[in-house]
C-alpha cells in the first residue's frame, strides 16, 4: 500500500503543457489511442512516427519507489528523457531533478522546478554552465577532480559540493566508473584541496552504472561513501547528503528485482547512515521512471522481397515459403532507436504489428531498416514476422529511456511526436486529493 502526496494540483501543472495530455475516459486504452492517431494521421496524408506516453505507468513506478525506498528521494535524471510532460509529471509528484548541463537546468527552471530541487550532477562542467547555475541559485553540484574544484571556486564559490566516487560497476550494462568518480586513494587529498579553496563539501555521490544487475554494488558503494563521510568529517566538513545515483532497471528481469535491490540498499543505509544520522539520501534514477512509459509507433514506408537470402533449414522448420523480407520504416538508429548501438538493455528491439495477426499467417525472416542513407541504420535482422505491407504500422514497447533525448533528425527525417495520456481514474484521483493511494 503506497501513497504519494502531490505537489499541488497535478492538472494545473500539466495543463500548462503544450503537449496536451489526453484523459482516457470510458475505459479507452492506449491501443485505442494508437488506433485513433493512426487514423487521424492517415486522414491528413501523414505517416510520421509517434510515441504514446503513459502517465499511469510513471505514477506506478513512482509509487513502487516510495514503497520500497522510503528513505531515498528520487532526483530524476533528465538526460534519460527530457520531454517536458515527463518533467512536469514528476514535478507534480514532488521529485527532484538531476541536471547534466546548463540547458537541462534551463528547461527544468522554465517548467517551474525550483533550484533547491536540482542537483547539477556532472563532474566536468563548462565554466559558463557553472556560472549559469550560480546565477540561478542552483547550488548543489558534483565534482571528482582538483581541476573542477578550481573552476567552481572561481565561478560558484558558494556551491554545496558533492564528491562523486568511482565504484564497482562491473555488474552494470553501461559502465561509468572509467570516466567519472574519484578513486578512494585520492578522496583525502581532494577534500583537503576543497578546504584550502574555502569550498563547502556536503556529501558523496556515486553511480553503479546504468542497468545494474547486482545489488551488492550498491551495498559496497554505500560502505565506501561512509568511509568518505568519515574522512570529510575529520577535515571539518558538515556532511549531510548521500546520493546513490541511478542504475535501477526499467524493464526486463532486473526491474522485477527492484524489491530485492531495495532491501539490500535499505539495509546498507540503516547500517552506514542510520535514520537520525542527519544525512539526507537521494538518488538519480533515469530509466526506472520512463522506460516502460513510452510506446513507439512506426510506419512501413518501403519493402523489398529478397529470394536468395533465406536460411533453408530455418525455413523448412517454420514451414515458410521461399523468401526473405526487407522493410524500411520511418524511424531508426539515428532517431528513436540509437539505443541499439549503445545500450545493451536495448540492443535487440522487438517490433510487433499494430494490426491483428492471424496465427495461421506464415512468417518470414525479415530485416528492418531505419530510414536514413546509412547501412548502420538497421533496427533488427533475421527477425521472423508475418508479411508486412507498405503503409502498415509496427509498435515497439518500452521505448522511454535514452530514445527521445538521444535522437537526431539525420537526413531531416522528423523526430517522433509524443502524445501523453492518462486514464480518467488516475487523473481524478490525482486531482481530487493531494494524497493518492493505490494497493499493490
Ligand atoms: N546520474 C548520472 C550522473 C548519470 O550519468 C546517469 C546515466 O548515465 C544517470 C544518473 C541515470 O542513470 P539510469 O538511467 O541508469 O538510472
């Protein structure tokens, strides 16, 4: 049983949204929305790709967070998906935000996020971005080197600093510690340097890597952070913030283990930073909040039948005729699906047909290409599916993480539009009372 206290009126915050959130009345589903959008688009001779964003999905994730990690305040990592509706929804739910740059800070502030709800969590910042943070009273920021301390002392001497440490990221799909984080052997010297520059260090952060598959990484990292707190306290710093970073899975097997991960994290927090120790604990979840909330719809714009590429043995087994398929869709690796190239959690996408498929339809080995001129723009290959026709639509679930925020318009293909939706039940509950509960 979890409850969330919203930050004032959710409808007021979201109604400022130029993306116009659609409220789903009378049992209307996301599939109905997709059907409707496809009809609307074809009526105006348009077949551009689009996403449907489920705010119900984001709310569910938030409640799950609050239930399992009650001591840890989420500061959503905007780099993961900077869609204004996502930011507004989380702002309404009362989360903070992890910003990586001046533009992310600008966006958060322009949407109404207050500076005290922002951590500037990048350890290597351009000086103009640090000055921007200073001018807009964004004070909490991370560092991991002497050079960064010098820059901060010049550009934002009143900053409240968080020392990012390198931790064991070997159990994560995307590793980060080779690039960011001070080694344990250098934290003493760095803290001394901060003291000499008259800077205030208030805490420690780490990131176990994105898509973390082993909960013990958090346990060890929290123990390491305790050590740094002790060193810093001896040097006279008033340490009061622990930031346990991101890494929480949004889909797949490891998101099922969120409860198990939470138990390990809570136990480590209770051991090293017990309640009453005066330490505020935050995290920087990205994909956890948005990955499952976005469904992408793409259109088949071209097709080639390739007779000689068939794997005959596979073919015989599947009782298919003698042909293979190549389809060209209107979104790809340079657009919403760059995750294929850099995100092991998404290296294999599984598009499925929007229309109903009869189980007797034969399937064919298919290559699906993205729209650009480049042959790296391949969405999937040797993928068995029923025959598609030009103009048909494919859907891909769980496309919310590192998709929208990483896409380009290479070849000037339009980026996918985003249509946010929320069920009437969730909408009413969020707006009728400031406290919203669900039973899990
Ligand atoms: N915080 C920092 C500093 C990051 O670099 C990242 C991702 O790279 C995140 C948070 C979000 O990570 P995730 O999406 O795995 O939760």
